[in-house]
C-alpha cells in the first residue's frame, strides 16, 4: 500500500531537477491527513523563501511544513515546469491527481494563513 496515497504534497525546486543525491525531488511539504473523497476541498500551498506549507480546508499541515531556503528555479530564457495535480519525476509525470480542479490561482507572494482563509 502506498503511504502517500490521497495526501497533498507541495514540491519546490531550486534546480529544476531531482534533489542532488536522490532519485526524485524530495523538497516538499506534505499533509498528514488525506484529501477528502467525493467532496470539494480547498487546497493551498505557500512558499515564502524559507518554508513550504500545505493547507487543506484552511488547516495547516501541522509539523509537516518543510524548511527550504534555496529559492525557486528560474528557467530564464528556457522556462521551467509548473504543474498542479501532478509532478515530474525523471521526465515522467507522476503522483497524478484524479478528480476535478476549479479556480486555480497562482500569486507572486506567499499568502499568510489569514489571507488564505
């Protein structure tokens, strides 16, 4: 059984590649409770240049925030991948979300909890 099944992960990378020394990107925050099934859920991820945090229905991921102060990869002239509902591992999309996504929003600042609410 997959221990990460139905969990939300917020990934970030400063290199646009796998985490050095690993086979995948392991720089992510993770929720400790699963996404509700058969009902709408509000999911948010923030990155403030120090921590990645993930929320489901306004609840922060408790101790599952991830300290990461290396910044976001800048693809410069070549661009960089941005995904919602999946991630790219070794040039293969994985961890695909199965369901509907509505009202996706991306901000250029890290919203605080009260702003998310």
